């Protein structure tokens, strides 16, 4: 197996992938291809299978059916560490940060640098602070005080730090789990800006979202999931925002629901209903 993902071209591919948990069919016949310098958006409502797909790509769960290839070679990960060693980094909604720790400690969480001093091993704090500032600056993130607790940053800023961390530690594929779900319009725009910065740096990005507007702003390809199955797969040139929104919402289901909820007429709620016989009697009365 290659030690790193191939630069340019195809980074990873899933073909006909399926996953079951006992009798529950979570994914069935799902395919996705990601190339370097591309953002592939996976859209779907709650229960569509997005989380299961993330866990398979990230190495947390194994697929039951189909093939999963990385750098052109078939893989079956036993742990997320194996995926990370091949350059596949995942940023979940909870961001895996410790709120009371400073930004630089969170940046190096699990990858701390040490130095020998006075006969013991100590954290190389100054070096990690400097590296954190430089890595954030390369992504265009202006954050001078890396000693402040990361919990004091806004949700958008924490997302950006997590993205910069993944890029710094050599990610070739970046999986983002609903990065704008809990953010306002302005903060969402900031996060999407750094998502495109990761793409422009040559990474392949898998953006998981239920927001077609955010997806269409940055996406190069769109995969729609519904109840564990693919409901559509479109390159950007072949689908507009309106069609993407309709497919995401389940166009036919939405039209049927709209028809069911439509009120036949507007009547006075205080007026009792009139029977057919009474209505016919009124019509037969001579008009004055």
C-alpha cells in the first residue's frame, strides 16, 4: 500500500458500498469518487446515511459490501489511525477539542512535541506555539493569542483551527461533518472560505451537509443520499441550486405533502356546515 495519497487525480473511491448493523440497512450501493483539489458534497436529511458514510471513509467502521480504494489500492481499515496514516483526516461536529486548553495545546492534541531538559522530558511549548501561529497564518487565520482557551473562540473560529490542524499534519483528504450546522450566516461564510482554501492547497474535501445553499457555494460534485441509498450524483455543471434544493428536499415527496396540506377553501369558522339537502332547498327558493 502507498505511504501517501497520489498528488493530483483520484484520491479515494467507493464503489457499491453497503453497511448493515444487524437487521438495519444503513447504506446500500453508494459510490463516491474524490480527486485532489476538489470539494465533493454529500447531502441528505437526518437518517440518510451520511454519518455511516463518514465512519467508513474515516476507518471507524468497515463496509460490508463494495470496494473502497485509496490511492488506487483497495483498503479495509481496522482503525481511524490507519486512515490518518494515509492522509485521511476527519473533523467531526464536536471538533475533538478540550475547551479549557489553549489553542496551541489543542492544535497539537495527540501529537505533542517533547524536549529533554534537566534530565526529563518536557513539552516544547514555545516551538508548538510558534508552529500553531504559522500554520494558522498560512491558512489566512489571524489569531495572535494562541494561549487563550479554545473554548473562548467562536464556533467558526474553532472549525477553522480544526481545518488548519488537519492540513498542517499532512492530510490529503479532509472530511468535514456538518461544519456549518450550528453557525450563523457570517460564521458559516468564514468556515466555507477556509474550506475552499484547503481545496486550493490541493486537498480533496468531502463536505457532509444538509444545507444545499452552502454546498452549492463551494461544491464541485454533489452526492445525494436518501434512506441509505443514492438519490442522485451530479457534477456542478449539471445542476443548479434550485434543482439541488428540490432533490435534497425530496421533490416528489414535498409536492405530495403540499397537496395533502392544501386547504380546499376558506370558510367562516363560526358558520356551521351546510348539508346538501339544505343547500338544494335554498337554491330552489324564488328570489325576491
